[in-house]
DNA sequence: CTGTTAGCGCCTTCAC
DNA sequence: GTGAAGGCGCTAACAG
C-alpha cells in the first residue's frame, strides 16, 4: 500500500512482467534483450520493443542492484576544505558527475566531515560501487578504512606512501618551483608563500605540504629569500596576515598564494599599504580562472587542472570497477604553466611585472 | 561469483541471516528490532546487538529499497546556468547535501542538460524518492513531466503559474527595487541593468525576468532613467558590453548587475573608461560574498540567501515524502537588504557613494 | 534462441 | 514476543 501511495500520479508502475506478458514472452527474455547478455531473435526483439514503447518501461534500479550486485552509482566524498567548497571542488563535482554519467554511473555527493557515518551509509550499506575521495592527507584514516574494506576507490591527493592505492594529484612541488622561477626571472629577490590555514598544513594536507617544500627548495635553488605564512581561508585573514608582514618585514616584493579565498584581502592590504600591483609587487597563484579574472589587476595564475583531474579519477575508478584485479595507478598532473603575458583566452594571466622598489 | 570478486577485501558480507543465526533468533526478529516496528524483548535485543557489534552489520540499501519501496535518496537537478556552476549553485549543493543527510537522505547530483536521460534514470528507474529542481523557468517541461509522473519534487524558482507545485524562490523583483531605491538615494539618476545572457531571459528564466520587470518598474516609480543590457556569463562579455554602453551613451552612473561572472570585466571596462568606483560610478548586485569581497573596491551586494533556500527546499521535500497528501507550498524569500556602509563582518558591503560626475 | 527455476537481502503479512 | 512463508523486481543458471 505504501509504495502505491508514494506514486500517486500514475497507478502502478510497469514492471518487467507486464512487458513480458504484453509481448507474449518470459521476463527472462525481456531482461536478456535489455541487458544484451544473450541473443534474442529479431522478431521477439521487435515485439518486446513495441511493448516497451506502448507501456513505457524502465528497469527498477533497486531490484537490478540487488540481483546484479552493483548499484551503478559512485560516491564523491568532499569534506569542505574551508567553510564552503572551493571553486576547484565545485568544478570537480560538476565534471565528475558529467564524466560518470558518460560511463553510466550516478554520483552520490557527500560533503560531510563525519567520516564514520558517511562510510557506514555509503560503503557498508552498499549504496555505491566505488568512491572518489577528495582532500586526502598524508595520513588518512579514510584511506585505511577503504583499503581494509576492499572498496574500490580513487584518491584525489596522495597519502605519504601511496603505492597501494589509485590516486590523481597535482604536482604542487614542481608547480610552485616554476612560480618561484618566474618571479626570480622578473628580478624578485624576496618572496612570501601565503599558504593554507595552519591546521590544514599540520593535518598533513598534501597541497600545503608539497607547495611549501617546493617553495623553500626553489627559493634556495634560485637564490632568493623566501618565507612562509599561514592564512585562514577568507579575505579578512588575508588582509590581516598581509598587513602583519607589511608591518614586520616589508622587504618582500613577490607573493605565491595557495589560498584562493584570502586573495581579495591580500590585494586590499597591499593596496592600502601603498603597494601597486603589479608595478612594485607581484602575486602568483594556482587559482580558478574566475577568481583570477575578477581581480583587478588580473592575478597571475596557473589554471586548476580540474578537467584532467576529474576525468582521470573517474576513468581510474570505472576501470577498476570493470576489472577489480587491476593494479593501483597514480597520476601526477602538472598544470601547463607557460608563464607569459597573455590575452584573456590564454591559459595563464600574467599581471606580474618586474619589481620597481628593489632598485 | 561476480559480487564476491567485487569485494575482495573481506570474504562475504555479513547479512541479516548471519546475525540471526549468530544471535539464535530469526531474521524477522533482527529486522523488527532494527526497524523498531514491533516490540522485542530486552534479552533478545541484547543478544542481537551483541551479534551485530561482533560481526559488523548494516542492512543492504538495495534490498531495503526493493522491499520497502523507498530509496532514502533524493536527486538534485542542476543544469548549469552558464558554462560552469555559479557560486550560488555550488553552495546550494553543499547545503542541500548537508541538510538531506540530517533527514537521512542521500543526494544524487545531476548537472546534465539532457533532461530526458536524467529523468529516465532517476525517476523512471526509481533511483530516488523525490527531486529538487533548480533553474526552473516560466514554462518548464521538466516540471510538467514531474507533475505528470506524480514524483514528489520541489522547484527552486517558479513557473509562470506555480500554484500546483511546491517551490522556493528569491523575490528578485522586490530585491532589485530596493537596489534602485538605494542608488536613487545616493542621487544616481541614470541606471543600467546588466542582466543574464539573452537566451536565458528569452527562455523565461525567472531571475532574469523578474529582475528586469522589477528594475524597470522601480526606475519609473523612483523617477530615474533605466535601461537594460544582456550579457554573457563571463568577464570578457562583461568587458565588451560595458565598453559598448560607455561608448554609446555614457550618461549612466549606476549599474545593477544580475550576472556574477561578468562583474570582473565590468569593473575593468569601467576603470579603463575612466570611471572611478565608487566615486563616480556605483555597482550593486545580488552576489556571493566571496565575489563581493574579492573585488576591489568591494562590491555593493546583497548576500545570496543560500542557506534559507536550501534548507526550505529540503524541508518541503522531506515533508512531502513523509506525507504525500500534503498540499503544495510556495516560499518567497527576500534577502535581508539593509543597504549601508558596513564593516567586513556585516551582511552588506556598500562601496557605492553619491555620484560626482552628474554635477 | 527461449522458458523455468532459484535466488539477491530485506520487510511484511500471518500464524503461533 | 517470535518464527515461517511469501513477495518486492530483477538477473543468473540450468534446461530444453
């Protein structure tokens, strides 16, 4: 009774038996035709198709899942890095959803931080066939649990030792190195890395860790001074942190920013502090194009390789679902950083110029 | 065989029968205890709970759905308004996911534009119990189909005649009226509405339609000149459109913008055109706080009422799922527009000042 | 090529 | 308070 009430619009739903009866065949044959798992004569096919067209039929997903042992759904686990999702995370969701649909998977999105509950519901209740896990840290309990349970998954980001798992990650280290080199080429000699919030770094958040080590190494390699500050993910924090370094030690002329939401505040503090971007101070970041373009002057930015990340993640996962014996695979992605003055259509916006003050 | 291979980590999954055997009761009793649908003696309860704790058990979602007739999932249908999701849409996803989880629902996200396929998969295959539909237009085929099929749903946005459906919407008309009044109070006498892309308007996109009529009515009411331009959802288009009106008829001093992604370009064109925001030109918009804060100077903005929209949408839907007989309900939300000079913590940022040039 | 039989794992009668 | 039987709708294994 309850099911019937739930769908008040039509009477009862059309089931595979209705089609079978209407077409004068058995349910098995209908199923066989639909799944294509065994040959069906042209004549029967014709009749079944006509019946389906007449009555309107779609196999019930729950029944299919129960019988077939797969839900044709995957889950996307995104614990929000900040208070809300970053532009990257957003685009990533959209792209994964799109890509998954192309492989005939639905996507269940979870942004919860309560790993236990999410895990129980999605994995233990077998709501999904596989998982894409975001914001993976050096030591990540979620990864451990997924490995234990044998659930197919792909990590976006890496653990400290990712050899046993499939992952996709950005090569933050090389990327930041190219940022530093670029700023050095513009004759900057004193740089600041505005990193993610401190707690994220401490938690072993990959981008924060790898960007920082890449930055410090590159500064040494290229013979420029480099220091690191941490900053909460909001404009107010960006303003505060930047004001502080302007007050404490204003010798810097270039900033590398790993913190999208702080950038607005950083701009404001610099401007109020008498800096003129890009004439005496340069900012460069891995950022969403929408941010980079909305800022004035435009931010020097490497575009987030969202598409490649998302497509690769889905591809790795669906491959593993199709063949669970597949060995784990890691993909390191370096955004195409061709740092140069560019038009709006080009991948990189360069607002940075040579510093004037250091002279 | 295949199912077993799919979960390589552990042997076979623990099922309700395993618990029953382990506890020395029948599966019926275990189920009864878990669903709480009939009394179970304290002693049996104890034993079952111990067995569950020992073996680890969670009811399989597909089997439950098949037997019980509900999936405990809802779908969020977001056709991207522009090339990618807007900040509002993003936050909306996150908030809906969170809120749905609080009511014990999972959320399937779809960003596909191919309504037919999405509809077939989610509704006809009964993957979800209900739907939240975004970007609803005046005439919306998706709404018609959902009504026909009797699927419980909530529209975010309204059709031209929304009396038969449940919906949540922003009161764009009143909102834009308050924008116009604010600009008039700042002594602006010549305004431009930079609206959504023309195709969206033509398609009967509610925010575009209602903002525009609200704008034109308000201009008449407050005795200021007002014209409307359409603009694609990207900075380049914003730049182009603004440059054009600066060239054609530069008498305007205030802009009302209904197009997040264009704002960066609008700022740039105005600046290049010699305008100084906010000294001689004011911009006001319904925008994400992250945008408003990232711009320099900060944008005058009413915050997107994301939370209220999302929470209301989920509430309406879950209520309807619990009791399908519930009558449809509409909610019109007016963002709290207390337009004033503000600090960073206040809901509204006012960068706008009285125009100087009109003097 | 097709139909019959037997589950998938759970919930829901109906008996006791 | 508890158990046995049947069904949700579909697919897989086994016969023909």
